[in-house]
């Protein structure tokens, strides 16, 4: 039996979502069977994006591929339809710039529909975003099912999923603070030392909405919602892991899905500072080293588990966009090949083509005979 997560009443901090789980059956041929039984509610945390304490004047531009696509008005590989609420013209233009970056990185034949709000948020919270639902799919002939963020599920299905059959669903929701004098809205990478680059924040949060997140959490709240010392960690509270969860392991290559769930052992793993992605494409793009996840002790709701480790990928690193902090003065307009590789591991198709092809050095190329007359042999050693 397959399921769909539908997020309701999403908070502006992209945490403590109220999740309504409905039973759906989806297959990759597009046939859909609906049911409205087995309704449960779950609270979970994804991302609360705070500014880092330090300022760094450092920038990373769009990849040359994306820049060429955007500068030459080449048709993007996916279409984002954004409903803007409360945005100033500057903020909307910067948000759209970030949207255009993602639309030239990921392929989808299905429009990706976004609800975007610009308004008041708690102090120091820059914003947040999350997918408006998770769809349970089997992509290996039925042997394994996982929850996929709605935009990715629709890309795999090749069709819209609908709420109550009335209209195309919103795929992700995003909210950003309108507090004055925080953001730099230009897209030129010249972010001042006292400002937060808005494109960077939007690009990061849209990444979560597109599927860069897992279900790992700890029981750090009691039944009344008050803080408590956690005793257990959990992932499969909904009955299935997410596509992200299936690629996370500890330092001795034990999958987190092999631990009792919930359990004290899983709590230890989630706060071990020793978690990695074993996604083959992400690992290949990380020079053969499994990318390290952010897993500090104690568990940091809204930051832990669904980000890359910020010590491994500090500001200025090619893969620092999806770490849990952004510095003033830092402008990063490129998700990086490790992040894109992991998105490909989870099921996305990349506009620029697969990153899975292994690189080779020109020194490893052998040509014979040299010079040649009627025939030539080229050998690539790996």
C-alpha cells in the first residue's frame, strides 16, 4: 500500500509542519488509485535557515552551463509557476533569478508550482521552504517503496498530482522574512559584509522543497510540545523512509535503516557527527569520498540530518550551498556537483546530463599507432 504525505498549515520557519497522511497508490505508468482511509498527523522539522555569526566576502557564481542557458534565453528544462504574495519588486526579481537557476538544472515535464510569501518572521529566521507533500513510489519494479517530495514524484510520474481532484497541486511552499535591511537583492554576487544574499537563501530553501531532506528526527518534544531531553531517534514514523533516507549510513557503512526505529541507538547515530551519503553519483563527484552529513550533538531541529556538514564544506566550498548556515557577505548561486549528484541519485534527471560519467585525465589516454594511416585505436585507462 502506497501513501502520500500532504503538508497542512506549514509554519513560516519551515519547521513543525503538520503533516496529513492519506493513502494513495501510484505507479510509474501514471495510473492512480485513491483512498481516504488511515489518516494520521505527524510533526517534523526540515530547515530553519539562520544567518551565521561571521561575515565572509566570498562568492560562487552560477555554473557556466546555467549562465549560458539563462543569458541566451534558452528554454529551461523545467517550468516553475510561482504565486508571489507580499513581495517587493526587488525581492521578486531575486526570487525568480533563483528559480531560473533551478529550472536550468533539473528536468521535469510537469510544471513545478510554488507558493512564495514575503512577510514577517521571528527574529533571525531568514526563511524556509518545504515540499507540499510526499508521494510513495516504487521505482524498482515494486521491490522497494520510498516517499518522494512532490516535485520529484511528479517528475518521475510525468503527471500532476491533484488535491481532491479539483486542480493541480502546489508542489512546494516557501516563506521569507520581509524584515528590512537584512537581504541584498541584487544578483551580481557583490553582497556587502552586513547583508545576506537573498538569491543564496532562496536557492537553498528551494533545494529542500525539491527533495533535499530526510525524515530523521529525535523525540525532543513531549506530548504538549514542550522541550525534553531526547531518548530516541526515528526515521520511519510514517511507515516508509524518504528517498534521501535510503542513502544515509554511518562511518562503518551501516545504513540508518538497519537500526531499530525508533530507538536509543538511532538517536546515537543521528547525533554522532559521523553520518554520510553513500549515493554513488554524489560520492563520485566528491572525489570518491562519501559526502558528510550535518549530524551534531545535541540534535539541532531544523538543521540536523538534512544538510551537508558545514565544517567539511565551509563558505566558499563548491558544495557549501546546502549546509545549515549562510554568512553575511556570502553569495552562492550554484548548488555544487555533490548536491546535484545526490539529487540524481534520488531520481532527478539533470538538464546538463548525468554526472555519473567518470572523469579521466588526458595522461591516461593512449593512441596507437602514432602517427596513423588508415586506422587508430584510443584507449582510456581508469
